[in-house]
């Protein structure tokens, strides 16, 4: 039994009314871009409004790689933060390594099981006990377009990769950068997984990037995926290397590029800048069908002291609160994890996301994002990303890429 801290006692005190303790939380997260910062501020404000003291520990770096390195350093020095933005199988990996606080009492008192889709709830559990609280559902497989550029060039949002290539070639010919991309490994991986889904379809995605089936990894379909990645490499500007994702979003916003392939946290950037979907920018699923989900969540390390434990219980309760889930997600670009939050105030992209998620849950095309740590544990995910990014940044052939992919995955298991 690794769930050392049971938060039931402190929750019971909190539920009973005013308390003397001062809930404390040191919160490690990577939400530092415009839209992200606006979103996490909602939680800070609600925490403070309930008497909590929030110590912010932001670690910049999209996708959270730097944050996860910082987390490891803190845990190794015996000083884990009270709350950590943690998601997917990394939650269970940390649970196995150090244990995590049991937030079951908060979950039960607030009926989480009744309002979360089963697939999401499953990610929040460690050996059957609640050990993380979900804030949202991001969809990864989105393509964003600058409306004015597309209209000027008579281009529709592409529904196949061939259409994308044709549109990109036309734009390039006209002197427009077709794709705003940030050359960081996780962004390469983000584009790659949408191509896997689009070219291979949902079943292939499952076989290749969830089940890690060697036949799928070395298949002709996977070769076509790498061919398409090579084609995409020809549509980015010369300064793409190392660029942050939100700067790539800004390029689309400012008319310096036509498209970006990125999860809907990019919409948080457009909205923070006062841009309107349908007027200033357009959203569409990346060519192909399916829904790659990326659920942000918080987990709580075992810490000493009533104040900190009350802080954890308070955070867990707030995160799953209806009001927080609405306001946070209106800013973040995602949709609520809770199924009972009305979407009337959400924009058309969010409504489309919710519809696609529900359809995906019915027809089996609701799939975990590998690039955002939902599908795989750290070692195989990292092995795949290394190959994807090495291929993107070299002239490696697709034949070599699939072989390296299969070898890297085999070594990581
Ligand atoms: C994702 C995360 C999002 C967003 C993005 C860019 O992995 O789930 O919430 O922050 O990284 O930082």
C-alpha cells in the first residue's frame, strides 16, 4: 500500500466549516504562456479565496519536459512539492516509485465517479484508489489556420494530407510560410502522432503507438507517415529550430504563417490575444478521423503537516469543482473533464471537440496521445520521440526510420 497520506481527516475538518489551519500548496506546473497563465490564475484565485496560501513553482517549457526534470530533482532531494501537474501513466510511475497522497475521500464526497468518463477516471487511479484530479480534456489533433491568409489564397482547411500538401505548396509558391512549427522534440512528436492517426487511422494508431506492435511500427503505413513528415519538413520556415509552441501560434495569429498543427492549448493563445474562432482563425481536426486526448491533471506527493495536507485536499476539491472546470477551460482552450458542465459559453471549436470526443468514445477512435504522455510510460515514449525528431532533423530515409523506431521501442521495453 503506497498511498501513505490519507486526506480523509483533513477533508472532514474542511467540510465541517471554518478551520484554523491555513491550507498551503506549493504547485509545480508548466503553464507559463499567455493562455496557460490566465488559466492557472483561476485556480490560484479560487485557492486564495478559500484561505489558501499558494506558492507558485512554474517551470517554463511546453509539453512539460523541463517541469518533469525539476520534479525529479525535488523528489530526489527529499523535498517534493505538495501538488504537481502530472498526467497519464507518469502518475502511476510516480506512485510506484514514491507513493502519492490518496485523494479518495475528496473524490467520494464530491461524487467524481458520477461525473467523469470512465476512461478519464481510470487515468486518475493508482491501484484502484484516486490519486490524481483531472482539470480538462485537450484534443491534440487540431490544425489552426489564419482566416485571412486562407481566404486570400482561396484555401479550405485540408481534410486529407494530400490536400494539406497541395495547400502548403500553393502558399509556399506565393511566398507564405505554410506551417508554423517549433522544432522541439515534443512538437515534432505532436505533429507525428497526428500524421500516424491521419494516414493509418485509429486502429493503426492503437497498434503502433499504444500497443507498440513491431509489425505496425515497421509497416508500409509507417513508412508513409515518415514520408509525410519529410514533406512537412519542407513547409516550415528556416528559423523553426527550438522555437516555443506559443511563438509558432503567434506566427499564425500575426499572419506570418498559414497553419499550425497543435493541441487546443493553442486556442488558449488565440483567445488570450482577443482573436475569434471563425473570424480571425479557423480550427479543424488534422486530416483524418479520431480524437487524440490529453488530460491535464494534478497529483499530490506525500507531505508532512496539516496545513499542506489541507492544501492538497482543498486543491483537489477545487480542481473538480464545476465552476473551476468551466472558467479554467474557457481560458485554456480545452473542454471540462466533468461531463455535467454546460458548454453554452464555449466556442465552436470546443463544442466540436466535445462532439468528436463523444463520437470517438462510441466508435473506438478516442485514443490517448503518445506525444503528451497519455498512451505510454516514459521510456518507450521517449524512445519513439528520439527517432521522430532525429528523422525530422536529418535526411534519414523512411526505411531507416521505421527500423530505428522498432529497435528503439524494443530496447525501451
Ligand atoms: C501539454 C499540456 C497542455 C499545454 C501544452 C503546452 O502537454 O497538456 O496543458 O500546457 O503541453 O505547454
